[in-house]
C-alpha cells in the first residue's frame, strides 16, 4: 500500500516546496520575525507591542554606553523617518530597545533618547524580557569584557526593523543601505500593507 502511494506523494511534496519558495521573502519572514513583547519605556511605564499599534515603527537594538555605532545609527533612523514623511509616507515611531538592561535604566534611557528628538521611544526591561524580544527578532548581542575588571561593552547586530501599523514585521535594513532608497522602499511597503490597500485588493463582484 505504501509503495503504491509513493509516486503520487513525491510530486505533492515537491509542489508544496515549490509554492513555498515562490512566496515573497517578506511574507515568509512575517511569521518568523517579531511578535509580542513586554518592556518598560523611558518614563517607567510598562508597555507591550500593542502600545505602538496605530503607527508604523522603526525598531533598533543597542545600548546607551555605545561609543559610536548606536548614536550614529539612531540619528540615521531619525533621518529616514523624516525622509519617509517628506516622500508622502506616514509618520513613523522610532523605538530604541536596550540590550544592556543592567545599566540602561528608564531614567538613563530617557536622558539618552531625548538627544535624538522628542518622538523617539526608549525601551528597557528585565534580562528575561530583553532575551525574549531579541529572540523574536533574531538580534545578536553579547557582553564583552573591556577595560578594568567588571567593565564591559556590548557586541550586537545593527539592523533596523520596519513594523506596520499593527506591529507586524515588514522588512529590515542594514546600516550601510542608502537612506534615500530605504525611505522610498518603506513608503512603498507601508502603502501595500495599509488597510486601504488591502481593501482595494479585494475583488469586487
């Protein structure tokens, strides 16, 4: 019986794999990247992923003691957000998540994110909460001893994640990507994920 079914089974499996490979990469990744989280903002208030629903988000992971990469990247995130608006896109919420909860208290985050503009949100939490969100976004980070005993730096990945109005992962960008091109791509991708675009895509009888 099993032998007689095998010839029909192989094409069925092959077709399923082919259809999966034909799906857009972003569509496949939406179920693999991101998800719910619970953290604390720079004002000491508990927040979740739902706290940011209603506006798209640019999400970046780093730490306030970072000497150069993080401040450079956060300034870049702000510039991209401004470019998106100038290009006719929606207002974005820049969100900075600490991967150094041992040192990055809400008060320290508040002082730090204020350097980049009034709309930037700083998030920190317990080590377990930071582990949870970095796992969901596949963010690498590691404590690296540096200087005197007990001192350390943080090694970490530097992607910027784009989330839609419902907190769903849309795309991510490396730090060397051209800002103008990233902004243009964001405008197009958010337009395709907007409620109006989804309604327009429904066939009318």
